[in-house]
């Protein structure tokens, strides 16, 4: 049986505490180690986006990494008691270009773990920062540990592009890509989670969560599990990991962002037609074949006079759908109006706000949208999962769309 950390009720603290070995649960927004004060605004308030390239933090909370192709990422990090690793003021600078605001803040928003037999049904966030694992040098290869719980490193990402020159060596184009990784780990019961934020030199962002550690040893019937170990006496129970991320984009200014959905009609025909839907009010959306979303500021234009935007691709989800009392699982993307107290996708502990992301959607007009992405993985155990369990990853992609007028690193 998992030993889960209980979700308590918290009150947002306006300022962060001095660095300490362990933050107390009473400081719900408190950091371990401490982060700059003032990153939480009152519910419903209007915020000002940071100037491109500026970061409201210093060492060791500032990440400022130039990659080999000339791209640069800057951001601040903090370890929050509720959400764990949280990134603030994320700025991307393409090679030869100007700094571009991307995210005001980004964090995990829930790990919902329902078991196939119907019970138990865990919600693993609520005090995730209290579960952070002290990282060793081996956990941060080639990188730098920031404090005890955060790793900042870079690694190869494979081919950035490859183009044949047809005999002309000067015309041939080939380059290997690089990415920045900011990660932390958490021990929650038998499971260990590795939370990664991956920033590519092409401007891409890949939030992903890896589950490892140990199997829980939960015994069930053959209809709900898979035989593990010798013979067919122990059936490890299958379960889902429904992971939510909260992304507060600020493409240029906090109050001008818009969210659009793109569909392509014409399945079964030779011709396809693009259908664009701009969300004027809070909404929920489900995955469809060839469906994607983007966040844009209509007034922020690239050199071709096209709106700068960030595309969200959530095509790898198992798309879990739960019972009526888990209505938050009925959509793969939510768009809500910014409220500071809306911190978690389920069992939100902050006062003055509703309990779950599906209830945040109340028809409010969108002037400062927050995007919640739900990615699901169905874990059917196998013999190879014992022990320790290999990491299984789930996540999604955020891609620059018209941030630059051409490939910034040919």
C-alpha cells in the first residue's frame, strides 16, 4: 500500500522564509530553499509581465544558459511546498534575436493515481516540496546542483536538422541539437517521481514526469492486474498516473494573451480545411486527431508580421476518463482566467477558490489565460518493473510557432 502524504489546508504566505533545511507546511507558498518574495499576486489581480530578458532573482535561483547554437534560456526557480519545483519568468532568446517572454510561471498541478479495481485513488500533490529528494552528483551528470534539491544541466537532443547539399558541401546542412534540463525528484510512498523541464535550443519546451522507485506490492485479481514474480500468485494492480501541469503564459504582456484551438476537417477526403477557434471565455477541451492549441499575443509580431505564439501538442496521452466525482479527468486541456489561489488541478487547498480545475471553468471572460494540461499514462506492471522500477515518462510539447521569421540556427 502506498504511504501517501496527506493534503492539508494552507493559507498563502506573502513572503518567503529564510533558507532552512526543511520548510514548514504552514508556509504554503514557502520555498526550500527560499525564493524571492512577491511572486504570488492577490487573486484576480492584474500582473505586469517582466521585461524580456529580465529575471527577478539572483544566485542560486537564477538559471541563465546559453546553448551551443546561440540560443539562450533565462528563468528563476523555487521549491514550493505545494507544487514542488516551480519556474518563474521564463525567457527565450533565439540566436541573433531579442529576448522573448514565454511563461510567467510553470509547475506541476497534480498527480492523480486511481487504481483499476476502483480503490485507492490518490492525489500525490499538496505538499510535494516536503517530499523532495536530496540529489547527488550522479543525479545531475555534467550539470550543477542548485542547493540540495534541483539540478541544472545540458545534454544532447539528437539531430537539429539534416539537409543534403547534392554534392555541394557548402550547401549541406547538418547540426546536432542541445537542450537545457531543470529537474527535481520526489519520494511519494513507494514511488519516486522525476520532474523535468526541458528547454531545447530550437525554442521548444518539454515538461515531463518520470515515475520510478518501487512497485507498491498491491495484490489484486487477474482482471485488474498483471502477474509479477514467480508463477501466477501475485497480480500487481494496474493504475493510472494522470498528471496535470499549470502554465501561466505571458507571451508579451500579461493581459493580452489569447488561446486558440486548431482542427482540420475533411477526414476521409482528399482535401482538408483548417478550423480555428479562439476561446473568449474559460473552457475545457479534449484531444482529437490533428488537434492542437496555441497561446499568442496578437500585438507581438515577428519580422514577417505574424503573431508570435507557442503551440501545445498533447498527442501522447492515454486519455483517462473517470467517474462523475472525478470530472477533472474529462478534459485534456483547460483554459482559465488567472487567479492566484487556483494552484492545483484537484484538491486545491487555497481559500477563496474552488476545489478542482473543472470547477475553475465558470464562463469568466479570458483576459489573462492560464493553461492546464492533463497527460495520462496507464501503468500495467511487468516483471521488468522490479526492482528498482525503470522510469516511465509522460509529458507534452510546447513549440515556438512564428517566434522567429526563419530557422534561427541554420
